[in-house]
């Protein structure tokens, strides 16, 4: 910026370069216009008030430059500063709405469970053969336990933060908000106002950051919640069709004579089917997106960074290689903590509190798909 201004002054015309062209152009034009106006005023009045006005203008200009000037200042920095109040508002709203969202998830899940126990399960018990009853009881309760367990753990487990008391750990940069070193894969969460190890994203539905220590809980919750919604939606489909045709009859000239319990059942089953089907589609899409990221050994944040880096290297004729991608299956084993075959049952299909591999600070870049791993 300094260079741009000096060139501008010495040559008497606009000389800009790169990204500075647009941002410095309008400032230069404004500055020139103000200078001409003040010179004209000074000539007209011969000093006095216009001199003081000139001094004030020069002082204001120096003050303004001193507030934002450094060698890295550009239009992006200025835009960031201008939008800082907007970011602050969004972050605070997200922080406070997190509590509301957690209550909403708990309330809606509880309402679905109550409707299933009151209206769906009695129908299954009274009309289905015993082997279907057994399957529904086992599958339904297994999904319920897995959803509740993983949601509780994802919400209450800290994603992990860089140590405050230690300084001798590998870092790739310094966080400008925390003014502390950042280990690889660590990013600052503006909602939580803290750096998060292997940060994926801030989830308002959990009111928590998703990072190194709760990534598995978050993903398992998404999977089991989707499966639970698909299960409820498919199981209550026939009941929904019956309830829907019954509700249509409410608006006929001679409405059918339903008891209050039957009317409540119809409305509850319609609510259950619409809610579980919608969540199954929306959360299913999100779960597939995260499954794709895990297969590639990336977090949501790294997805954007790696794409930019791949593009930048491609322009130079080079190929980007993600150092955290250890092969599709090994990425899954690392996330799920599967070290033995039996772990697929005890750690994936059953509730498990085992910690993730590694501390989220040191990362093994030498681990490859040829390294010995249990299948
Ligand atoms: Zn930070
Ligand atoms: Zn956060």
C-alpha cells in the first residue's frame, strides 16, 4: 500500500498492482478531489480557516492509515473489518440458539418415541407374527439406545483444544484470535472463541464443536439418527396412509364418528411420518457428505483448504496429495477406532466410550495403506 501511494504521488497518475488496483483507486481519486477542493479554498481565502481544515484533513488521513496499515493490508482485510459486527452477531446468535436447538432435538426425539410407544407398537404387537414383533422390539430399541448415547456423548464431549501450558508441540501457524500456536488440523471456532483440534465444524444442533475427540460420536449419531428415522418412517407407513385418509374424512359433510383417542392417534401418526421422513432425507444427505469426507481423510474445513491448494498446485503443474489420507478403509478404522475385527461389533455397533487414536496434536504422516492393520 505504501509503495502504491508513493508511486502515485511521484508520477502524478494512478499506478497500482494486482489486488490493490480497485481498492486503492477510489481512495486515490477521493484524496485527489479533496486536495483540489482544499487548495481552491486556500487560494480563495488566503489561509486561516482553510489552513486548519487542510491540517485536519492531513491528520485524519494519517490517523486512518495508521489504524489499518500493515504490509498485508488489502481490500479483503478492509471488508473483514467492515463485516466484523455482522460476524459477531451471527456467532452470538448461533451460540445462544445452540441451547434452543439442543432442546428442540430432545423434544422432537422424545415426541417420536412417545408416539411409537403409544400408537405404533400396540398395532405391531396385536397384528404382526411373533418373529416380526421380536425384530421390531430389538431393532427399535437398539436404534433408540444408539441415538441417545451418541447424541449425549457428542454434545457433552469436548472436541479438544491445544494445550495452554505447553509450547513445545508442533505448530503450523499462530491463531490471530487466541495469539497461540496452532497444531496441524487445528482451526479457530469463532462461536466458541477457542482453537479446536482437528476441527470439522461448529454444530448448532449439538451446541458444540465437532473435532478430534467427538468426531466419531457426531458421525455415529448422524448415522443412527438417519437409520432410526428410516425405521420409523417405513414401520409407520401403512398407519400413516390409514390416518391420512381418516383425517380427510374429518372435512366431509357427515364426518365419521372417531373417539378423541383415535383422532389424536391419526394426527400423531401423521406428525411422526412427516417428521421422520423429512429428517431421514435431510440428515441422510448430510451423513453421506461426511462419509465422503471421512473416506478422503478430510474434515469439512480441510475440504475447502485442500480444494484451493489442489487448484493452486495444478496451475503450477503439480499434484496435491492429502497427508492425512491413509487409504479409504484405514481412514474409517482410524475414525472408528477399529484395531481388531471384533471392534466392528463392540465399538461400532454397540455404545463405546473408547478415545480416538492420537492426541489431535501430533499426526502420523508416515502411516500408509501398506502398514499392518487389522481387518
Ligand atoms: Zn484460536
Ligand atoms: Zn465451536
